[in-house]
C-alpha cells in the first residue's frame, strides 16, 4: 500500500545539493579550494542559482553557500568531513554535516529557506506514493519504451547468469521482465 502523502513534500521535486556531482567535477580533493556555480530550472521556467565555495583540508572542510530566497541573499555554511570506507579502490569518503541535525549525508535537500537532511523535511520519494501494482506497471512500461536497455542488462559482459547450477535472482528478474515485454510486443 502506498504511503499517504497529504501535506508532505516529494523529495524528488526539491532542489538537491549532491556531493557526487562535486566529486565528478573533481572538486573534492584534499587541500583544494574551489568556487562553483550551480543552476536549477524550476517548473515555472524560473532559474535558481547558487554559488558554492569549497575549502578542503586533509580530513575536513567547509562549504560556503550563497543564494537568494525571496529576494534576500542568504549565506550558509556546511561542514565537510572525511570518513574511512570499506572499499579498497577508495579508502575514504566525503560527507556533509547537516547544519540543523549534525547528521552525515551525501545529499542535502532545500526546504524553501536552507539545505537540510531529508529526515528533517519529512517528505517521501515519488515512488513511495505509488502502490506496489502501480510501481510494477510503471517499471514494465519503462521496459517496453526502453527495451534496448533491458537487452543490454541481460547481455552485460560480466553478467552472472548462474550460481551452482541455478539461475541468479537478478538474471531471473531480467528474464521475467523481458518475457513481459515480448508478450506485449507479440500481442500487437
């Protein structure tokens, strides 16, 4: 059964500040100072911008945000910390500290005035507002539209199809999704 979302915000629709995008841009390197400008397009055609100044040390850092809310300039600061990782390829991972709750996170959401942790907003992801049946229909519909991606997933270079003579759960799921697409295509 879907969650009721009366008077709750949908997190997918909010502006987000993601460390993954900063990492892709090469900004999260210890000892580096950077200035970045982000832009978001809103549904009304309005574009929001934010200026981010990063000042990183070896195991901590600071992110200074400058943006405008209701024609008033706002300046906020978010602490950055580095924590050990269990991955051999990347021994440490950067995290943001939510300014209100001091919780570690990789993504902060804009609540209308500032960027905070998702738990403080009390919102839902869009998929949580749909029933299980609707989510299944939605996934099948996407498979039909983008059947090339489904085929690519089935024939990935290192796809593990069997384990100890049995089909893996992932491969079974992909085969099931593929049979649904085939049924739909053949019924037309």
